[in-house]
C-alpha cells in the first residue's frame, strides 16, 4: 500500500463488559479486565465499515485504573412470565487509546474497483472526528461509549510504570467466512484465542492469523456488489461515506 492508513482514537465510557461469548449464554456475566480484539474491532466497524476492507487492531493503551462493579440485572425471559435476578460484573470509568489500520479484503475480489486507500483512510478519520457513523458501545449494548481523535501514547496512563501484567489465555475474536485468512478458515466460522500481556499500559495484539483458532461451523459469505443493490463504490459516492446504510445490507 502507498499510503499510511493507520488511525488513532480514544474511546471512553462509564461502563464496559468485555467477555468470551461462551460465557454470555444466560445467567451471570463477568468482564475481562481489558478490551478484547473483537470488541475494539466492533468499535471500528461502528466508526466506519465497508466489506472492501478488514480492520486490524494493532494496540490498545489502558488509560484508567482497572476497576469493576457488579450490578443486579433482571434479564428478559421470553419463555415465561417469571423474573430472574442475575449479577453482571462491569468495568467502570473506562478510557482507552486505540491504534488500528485496514487491509484489503482479498476474499472479495469483486469489490477490487473500490480499493481506493486514500479515500477510505480519509473517511475513517473524518468519522472518528464525528464520533462514529453508528452508536459506539464497549462490549455490550448497555455500555455506551464515545470516540474522539487522539495521538496514541499521549497523556498519562495509570499503568505507565507497570512493567508487565499477564492476563493469560483470552478470547481474541471470531473469524467469519468473508475474512478467512487460510484454507482452514475458508467457508467456516472460527473462534480465536491468544495469550494477552500488557506492558507499560499497552497491549499489542497478535494478528488473527497468528492466534490459536478452532472451527465452529460451516458458513457462507454474504454477497455484496452493485448487482445486489447493496453496495456503492467509494469513488462513485464522492468519498463522504462510500457505503449504503448497514441496515440495508
């Protein structure tokens, strides 16, 4: 690629809940101590998303001290009229700096005419300045978040002097069929795991292809293209957003 397509932003929120999807099937929910790759990628998708590109999360910097708070929640039960009481454990007073970049989605060669790196980069930076194209949330919908531009590494982190914190094996993310990176992941839904370590407040994420992965099930790619009336090239739109509303996709 010719252009430097890195973006940097700060995301804040009163609460956050980052967890393994396996632990969210009813009952109690307990957050990881730090954001997962998939949660940060979801924030990037809320800022700016197109099937032409794949966002890669490079690093996250934990700015505030890690604190948790448990709340009693009455989850909705669709099978009966009875109420349950569950305890959800959230992170509170959250602030993170994030660095990310995008690559072309080689699984969609039909969208090659949309590979205008400079325009995608400029749009993404404008969307960060505007707080994202869609609602931002930290792990779960009830945890509202807010994004704004920043320079990664500026200001003081509560963990600048902490040489190393090891969080062990963590959920990294999900590889969908349209983001497959190997023959093993093509046409499948896979889950990824990795060993997370924070050094001086910064977590440098492994690339998806460097993680441990496990296949979950077969999966087909959703088609995109002008012939399906669900895609417009960034050059055609003049570069303001370059994608139809995701509700239409």
